[in-house]
C-alpha cells in the first residue's frame, strides 16, 4: 500500500502526453480517466487505459474499472483512449 507523498515528493505521471502531478503513488483507473477526460464525450463512452514504466512487479499493462497501479515518482505513462459502443 502506498503512502501519500509530501509536496517535495510529488508524483508526476504522464497522461496522454501531458505531465500531471498526483497526490499518491497509487493511481486508479478512474483517476486516470478523469484526468484524461474531465468531461466524457458521452455517457456511453468506454475507456481503454494502458500504462508503462510503473513500479514492480508489473511494469506495464492495462487497467479496468476498479483497478489501480503503483506509479513511479516520475515517469509512469498512461494512455487513455475513448471509444463508443457500436
């Protein structure tokens, strides 16, 4: 379980190419989606979240609702892609 960091230990993640500071090393699917899309394109929008450069043991992968990953202090990269049901 991760601890909250102090301001001088800020966790900086990259979401869709944008550096974003977060409060904790533990980053959830929902947090990343909210950072990438503060206003979802539509209520039916589904999101695919992938990450890389995270802490061990799983350095890369994907997240689904309810999951989280431990980010490195600097440099964990998240890609969030929005899709609609067809």
